[in-house]
C-alpha cells in the first residue's frame, strides 16, 4: 500500500511553519495514542503514521530532502547513496517513543526520557560540500571523499570508560542528569554538577578518548552521484555523521552538490544551452554542422541557406537527464555567424563584386535603411 503524503497525514499545508506542524502532530498523537486506544490496531497505525510524518517534517534537513525526493528520500532507493548501494535512510528505530516523549514530557514529568536520554547523546549531523563536473552530473558517478569526523572510540567501544570498568549511575541525580530544587511555590531544575547532565559518572575514564567515547578520525566514504543532480541537491548518508557521545547513535552526513561551470554549455534546469560559431560562407550557402553532446557523441544538423546570427536550433532530448530517470531536457544551440578576417586582395575583390551584384539579398539591412529614411522624411 502506497504511503500517504506526510503533509496530508498531519493535515497541514506544505508551507506550514514548525509550530503549526508540532501542534497538528500533538492533536493526532493525543487522539490515537495506544494507551488511549487499547487493542485498536487502526488507532495504533494512525499514531505510527503521524509520528513518522512528524519525525521528517520537524527536521529542516529531512524536510528539505522529502520536499525534493518524496518518500524515495528515505526508502533506500532515493537520489543519494551510501557505500554499498544504499540511499537515503528512513525513520530511525525507537523514533516513535522518542518523539512522543519529546512532545509530552512536560505533562508526564519527563523522567523516563531524561533517565534514558542523558546517558548517551546522538552525534551531530555533518555537512560536506562536493563539487562535480557537468559531465559527472550527466552520466552519474561515484566519488570517494575523506572527512575528519568524531568516531566511536575503539578502546572503550564508545562507553568512555576504561577497559574492565563501566559508567555508574550518578548518585546526585539518580541518573536523570538534572537536579530539581524547590524555591517557595516554584520548582527550579538545573543540570547536575556531578555528572554534567550525563546521568552517569565514569570513575575510570578511557585513556584514549578521555572519557568522551569518541576520537577524531579521517573517514573515507564512497558517494554515489545520481544522474541529473544539480547545484543544491542534497544527499543524506544515514549514520555517517558525528559519533554519539558515550555510545549514542551517530548523526547523519549531508552531501551538498555544486555543479561546476562548463566551458561550452550553460544549464537551466534540465535544458542545456550553447552558442556555436558558423563560418559566414556556410551560413550563406547552408550545409551540415556537428554539435557536441555531453555523452561524447556528435549530433549532425543541417543549416538552411541564409542562416542568420541568433537563429536557435532545438535538439530534443539532448539535455540533462532528470533525477530518478524522470525524462530528459533539450539542448538549444544559438548560431553565431562569424565574419571572416585577414582576407587577401582577391577575397576582398570577390566580396566587393558580390555586394555590387546583390539586390534584395539583405532584407533586414534594407528594411533598416528604409526606416531611417522615413524617420528623416526622405522615404
């Protein structure tokens, strides 16, 4: 069964702001939460569907990827790639309960989320700007990149504790990471000074990472560049970002594509444009010309007699491929008639004879002269 559009699931417009999206999800989550609808499979499915939609639309980067590629951005077959052929990854495991806790922890005390979430923290998402040639964007390619990234410490397995030991629950905050104090009618909550908000204390920190659970490394990745990418295209590599703190999940890596300028072609969407110089004699007499294409082949076209500068040729289907195989653009070739230079005496003589013998052979020039004469009352 095809997935519903995430905006339709939440009942919001595509231009909705973050607060509108959050409010719409909260209403649906409260209505369909399994605790309120025991043994109701339909309500459970609607809750899962709304939570999945909110997980994507609440995140600016995920939302941008969804707006560009739709559900394909997260089904493993989208417009990007991980090493081994994977693409955009989808909704993370455990995301439903995490989001619900995030939305409603203020009504439920927040203890469950604090206790679980303070022990480890997800790593940050990272950005990498990748420049490719127009030919690579046309054909598709695989690029190897190397990025400096905080990675999980191998010595301690990401826990931050020395081998043979393990973190212990902070006795000051009982693992919550925060301490609450009563001041009159108000309850004030602050970060636990003992564990710095982690909920755990490491008595014997790992010497390799200093208790952080991660160290700086250079990571090499193969990035699959799909055919038809353009400047601004974003490719998401799930789990290839910064390693989480003390064993937390890794963030994602977003590849931002920049297509370099080309020596012959300019690009507008999936259409290609170029200007081609043509010798004056060929433009006068007509003939064939060979036009290059990004696939390495030449397209042969015929010019009519008397072709003028500015005449545009359209080569249908010779432009850029669309992302995910969505058709092909066209190529537009603007003809520029080139005036010969460095003529010898005989060539100049022949041109002078041609001009003298010519009559009604330059309609645009003749018409222009007539308009000038008319302007000055001479016509």
